[in-house]
C-alpha cells in the first residue's frame, strides 16, 4: 500500500514492556518495528524511573550507613557532596543501559523509529518524527503498515492542576534531574516513588514534610512492616501530614507556599524550596488515537486486555502501565513476553506458543527505602479485612546472626500460610513481607514459593546458607510450622 514501512509487528513505546516485546518477537522470527518518541530506548524505567532512582538511592544508602558505623567504632567526617558528579554518575548508569538496549535492538534487526506514533486505522500507525531531549516535532512523518501491534505506551505522572508553573515544583522526573540540594522539601503523596525520592533528598541534606490523603504512608504494605521503616526514618521528617489534602500553592521569592486542609477541616501552611508531586501515574491510552484502530480505552485511559494481552481488537495487544495496576516494570516485562509469544504463535501456527498467557499468581512490590520494604501476595491486613484464615510465621532479625553482624537488626521476615480447614494444617504459602536491608533482593524467593505452591515444611526444610538475611525466610517458615517456637 501507501505505507513507508511494512512489518509483521509494530510495538508502540520502548519501555520495559515495549522493548521486551520487540526483542522476544524478533527472536521468534517476526519482522518488528519499535516506535519511541524519546531519544533512547528504555522508557520511564530506564530513563526517569527505576534505574536512575536506584542509582541515587545506592549513594544515599551508603551515606546513611555511615552514622551506623559510628556506634560500631568507626567515625567519618561530614560528607562533601558534588551534585554535578552525582548527577553524572546517574546519567552514566542510564547511558550504559539504554546503549545496551540500542545494541540489542540492532543485533536482533528490530527497526527503531523515533517519534510520536498514533493509529490511523487497525493496520496503520503514523509516526511524527521527534528530535532532541525535548521531543520537538520536526514535521517529518512516516506511515507504518503492520499485521499485528502491541501498545506499550506506558504512563506519566499525574499533575495537580492548581499548582503554579514553577521550576521548584517537580514530578519524579524533575526530582531525578537533581538540580540542587534544597533545604526544605515537601512530598505530596506518601507512596513508594515519593518516599524513595524523599530518602535521596533528605540524605543529601533536605528536611522533609510529607502530605498524604490516606491514613498512612506506603499504602499496600502491611502496617507492621511500614512501622519499622517509619521508626528508622522519623528523623528525616519535620511533619508527616496524614488524612490531609494539598489545596493550593503560591510561588514567592522565599519559596513555594503550600496550603493544606485536613479531612477534619483543619487548615495549615508551609513554605518549601522544592515540592515533589508524587500523587500517582496516569496511563497514556488516550494519546495514541486508539479509537481509529477500534481499540477501546477506558475513561481513565487504560486499555483492557484478556489473559493473552489482546485488546478488543484481536490482532492488537496492550501491555505494561497502560493496561493497569500494578504499574511496575517486572509486570510489564512478563506481559510483553506473553503478547510477543501469542503474536508470533499466531503467525507460526505453533500450538505451544499460541497457548502463552499471563497467569502470574503474584507480583512483588518493593520500596527501595532504607530499610527496604517488600511484600508479595496476600498481606496480613488483607487477610484480616477479607476474613481469610492464615497461619503467620514471623522471624525477627534481632535473632538473625547476619543482621546483628551488619548492625542492622531492625527488620523482620513474615510469611503467611493458608490456615483454612481445607488446608488440614499443611497450608500453602499465600503471601509474605520483609522489612530490612536488602528486603527487595529477598522477596523473589517468597514469590517463587507462592508460584510453586510451597508449604511451611517445603520452605523450612530448604537449606539456606548461613549466615545470610535470606535464612530468615526459612526460619519464618519454621516458626509457622511450629518447630521453632522458642523465638522471641
Ligand atoms: P513506560 O516505561 O512508561 O514506557 C512507555 C514508552 O512509550 C515511553 O518511552 C514513552 O516515551 C513511549 N510512548 C508513549 N506514547 C508514545 C507514542 N504515542 N509514540 C511513541 N512513543 C510513545 N517500577 C518497578 O518495577 N521498580 C521500580 O523500582 C520502579 N521505580 C520507579 C521510579 C519512578 C520515579 C517511576 C516514575 C516509576 C518507577 N517504576 C518502577 C515504574 C516503572 O517505571 C513502570 O512500571 C514501567 O516503566 C512501565 O513500563 P511500560 O513499558 O509499560 O511503560
């Protein structure tokens, strides 16, 4: 036809979802075009999300370890912070990873097209070429014909409409740009992203206020896990405002003056050098003219899919943040593999591949704060709210040799097993949570145990290396099983 490019599979968006889908599909023999408006591949996660935040959090964690060492007999002087160098380190990390993706795309012969893509119909996407970091449109256009497509357009930060346009008011992308080290910072929204960025800035010297509409920080995690984090981090905060709304703000020479209103009607105010909006993310489903292809988009901008990641238009798939919660990179990657395999299976006529579907039982969540908070599957608070009978095994890190040796024994590991009558005392693991250093690196084992349908004996009898923090998972299972009842 009249298209400039033809492909088997067009992937719209090159975040963790999009690049994973493109690579898997290319490996399976499809001719793939990957459309991305940014200058680099990797999407939010690599450019302005998971990776840059962790590059900065690593530095913060090392800095935060220093005061702990004083109690162990080693003291350091006050740190000297070179913000430009720190920013440079973060940029280097991003460059290494996005450069690696570009090389992998080339190796797999995935054609990347830079620009804004939008659907013309159910078999064509038009791409308006972009250039530079600001994604300016050059005016050049390309039409791409596809047999199948995967929408992986991701999400972007929600902006509170009443906040003034001022460079001291930022979203997570602005915070990661690390323009300087503010003295007084407000975080609007006490979720993972806000608290991670707050950790970085407070370690670099900022005093923090946080305002949250709900009645606790880090929603979704069990309150007993969060309590440990909160106790360890109390010193970072001047003011934790719960059940409170941000209702207005004025930019002044002294700072951003922000007005708050409690759900009880109480009014208050604060002045800040930096305000971070971290009130959630909104999907990009409405910005790609999906309707032209007949793809249904919800009022909120999400695209509904089936277990094979197909939209209501069977040859068009959607994956990642744009299909719904949880908006996490590891979820996007797994959905991507399903969509790519189904897309390739249809063409290859391979019965095995055509059966590919997303059937993850659980998706882990991690707050990479200090200490880290990680959880997967059923939480204790959910079990209580839903009346699900569980047997709990909790192992306090005050009994972990490694945690004590590390001088960081504030954490604990908790496992929850099915304690319903049908389980007959051999209930499978339903969920787990860990608070403590490296909790995020350990939560995968609990996810595996849930996927495998392990019970407390399976986990407790698995020999974990000593002395490790990971041992606490085996110990928590033993506690639940009742063979370790002498613990505190
Ligand atoms: P995205 O990564 O959003 O990628 C979508 C891509 O599509 C973007 O590159 C965008 O430019 C492109 N695009 C959109 N529309 C068009 C169009 N019309 N034309 C061309 N291109 C288009 N998740 C974790 O699992 N762990 C973490 O530690 C973590 N930390 C985070 C920290 C921060 C500060 C933020 C903001 C997010 C974090 N996340 C984390 C979430 C994670 O980044 C997302 O879940 C993940 O990036 C989603 O992947 P995706 O492929 O669906 O979309």
